[in-house]
């Protein structure tokens, strides 16, 4: 994520496409403090000018991190509380969950996100990256599973092998 996703998010921020009120919250099993997370996530973002350095500092302050397991409802509930505590109360809040995870945890985490992580005032989206199943049949099973927890309009699939 620090090699591709965060540089892409920074580029979107530079182009004004993230708006003025956003935050990026990383969630993973690794125990990490916020300073280490921020340093790792911006380590591959090239900065060439003082203006870009200032933009990167602003972007970095919007990065947050919460550690937890992918199969524990209480951990996702804790992440939801963190988000609610840091989200503006007077604005519609949209949530996009970008999953770049191993297939072994896919079903647990998507179910728990669907049950515990929904915005009550804006839209919800889930982006699923990785090979989406091992073959056509497993892809169908995963798609059916996702549709049990999310509306089709909330689901975005990116499969690097199927194109």
C-alpha cells in the first residue's frame, strides 16, 4: 500500500480530488504507532519542491492507524468508534474501505465491515483488490458473499489477473 496506494492518494489530494475534509485510516494486524505508520506510508512519495513538501506534511497529518484482527467484531467496533470520534459531526460522512488482503481473511473482514463499519450519514463503499477467487466458481462464491453484506452499488472489484 505504501508503494502504490498512498502515492496515488497524495496525487489525488494535490489535484484537489479528496476535498478539504478527509482522513485516511489504515487498519491491520501489525502493532504500529501512528508516527511509524505515517513515515512508512509516505516513504515512497517523491517530493521535489518546497510546495510539495508542505502538501506532504498536510497529507501526512490526515493519516491514522488502528491495529486489530480481521476476524474479531470487537476490533472492528473499536475501529468504528475511532472513526466516529474523529469524523466531523456536522457533515455527511462517506466511508470507503479499500481491502488489499489475503483471501483467507476476506469473508470474515467483509462481513464484519458490513455489520460494524457503516456510515450513518453518507455513502459506504468497499473496494476489493487482489485476485478475486481462484477460478470462476470461487469468484462467483465471493461475489455472492459480498452481495449478502453490501449492495452491488457499494462494491468495487479490482482483480489484477482477470483484468
